[in-house]
C-alpha cells in the first residue's frame, strides 16, 4: 500500500481528490485484484459513516445484474429457491432453514415482532443502533447489559437478565459499533443455555471480515436444532448495500414464524437476488475485499498511533476512535470538510466510528483529522485506552451526520 502523503499537500488537494472520486464509477486496483468501484451519488463527500464496502461489487455480480434486467417484468419466485439452495448447501442446512429479507435487519425486526410477545428483548449496551431503534418503534421494552472492560459481550451479566419477560436475545458478533468479537468457546455455551428461555439472534453482518480463529459462526447451533436465528447480509463484504438483501438461518418452525411477518410475498427484487447468487459463488472476490480491508486497517492503525488517538482494534470494516472533547463537534467539523463519520457517546467517553474506505479516502480523513485535532482543545488523546474509559462504555447515543441512517 502506498505511503500517506504530506498532510498539508492533502489539505490543499482534498477537494480535487474527492471531486475526482465522485466523477463516476471506475476501477480501483489492489494487490489482490481489481474492484468495480460504486457510484457514490450526488454530493462531494468521503462517506465513512455507514460501514459500506468501498471496494464495489464483483464483476460476476455486475454481469448478473445486467443479464437480469430483461426479467424485471416478472416476480422473482425461482430466484428465491436458487439462493436458498446455495446457502443451504454451503451451511449443511435445508432450504426450509433459510429466510431472505431486504437486508438482514428485516429478518431481525421480523423476529423482534414475533418474539417480543413475552414482554421484551435483551441486548448489549451499546449495540447496533438500528436494533435499539426498531425495538423502540415496536414498543418493545429493551433491556441492556454493559460490555466488559475489554469491550466484549458480558455474557454472564446477560444470562442473569434473561427472565420470563425476555422473548428475544440479540447479539452482534462482531460487535457493532465496537468491532470486537466474542470467542466461540464463550459464546456457544451461552447460546445453548439462553435459547432454552428465549430466541437467541446472532447478527453476523461483519463475520466475512474476521480472520481470528477464536471467532466462529453459530450456524452449527441451527443444524443442531437449537432455538437460535443466525442472520447475515450481502451489504458489507459483498458490496450490495444498495440492493438490500440479507438472510436468516434457523429451525423450520422459526422460519415459518418469521414468514408470517412478511409484508410482501416477494420482498427482495430480482436484481438483488441475481446479484446475491453471483456474489455468493464468488469466494475469490470476498477474499480480495478482506485482504484490502486488512491492508487499509493496518495503515489506519499506524496513522492513529502516530497522531496519538486511542482506538479499539477491530475485526470489522470500521474503527472506533476515542476523541476529545466532543465527538459530535468533531463529526460536524469533518462534515463541513466533506468527510462523513458517525459520532457516539458511551457514558463519559466520546468516540467516532470510521468506516474503512479506500486508501485514497483514508488519506483525506487522516489529513483533516490531524488538522482538526491540532485546532480543537484536547483533540489528541493517548493511544492507550485506560481502565476508566473502558468502564464508561455505557449508554449508546449515536449521532448521525448527513448521509445514511443505518449500519
């Protein structure tokens, strides 16, 4: 990966760089191969606030979309079967174990509506913001357990909270917005125990990025018939966020319960299905995306250490960075410079979550972060995260810049 350019050079040229990036779809090279870059749409922003893949879609997916255009006048019934069968074969399941949705969040919210009848749901604090948001909209009481001092799921505390009033337990692994993972030797026994009392939902949206052997999908519990639902998405590593497609895996009786909440007999479009089928078969593309993500992340770690910013090592396609004095203020200042990030506040600690874009985009972000950090009082903080800041990881209060609302 090329080295970062001088900060002043980037500050002078960043507007032109962003404009060039916006100009239209083009190919961006990496050591692992070539990616079809997305069209970021109107506006001149380096968009690092929604954890989208900045490495585009595979050539196979693009061809599948083009070839599917002629069939858009008919409903996509046959395509549903093909994608379900592909997933079932890879995961050693049956098509009856699979449900599709407009993004994995649609599957999660269907589960929330079905299983909140006992009275409420349980999740970590913080957790994926959209889950908490949907729970509030559904008037589902949400009970939350703070993360551990290592920003891991506090499974012991969560297990104590599962009573007769909890119908669903929601777990992000890797964790959003933190980026940490919970190891399978700890997570699997918890899921077995908790699933005897409530449906356990494992959100594995970022699982494609993980390379740590301590991580493992919980889909084996589906094969064993446990009371669990594992959800995944094509929005992240596959780059299909704009087409809105994800899926869930569970026992057939759970899938039937979720299907009762479908508001449309064909909630996923033909184009999304054909792109997902092609992408799912293209394992080489996902490996390239994972490799490029690791390269960009390693460079970002070095830059953040150089600038003195604390951050949490991530297993996903984003990094959570500790900032002072106010993450909202910093996010607004970055937005004024056409760089979008997400601001969070956990207890007394301020953070910005930054999606990992291309090397070019991250150079622009680093240049402006360095410039603003020098200008803002307390803008730089020690790179080491102390115990006090860990203990303050409570009270999920995300703040959103212009752009997308989710992820």
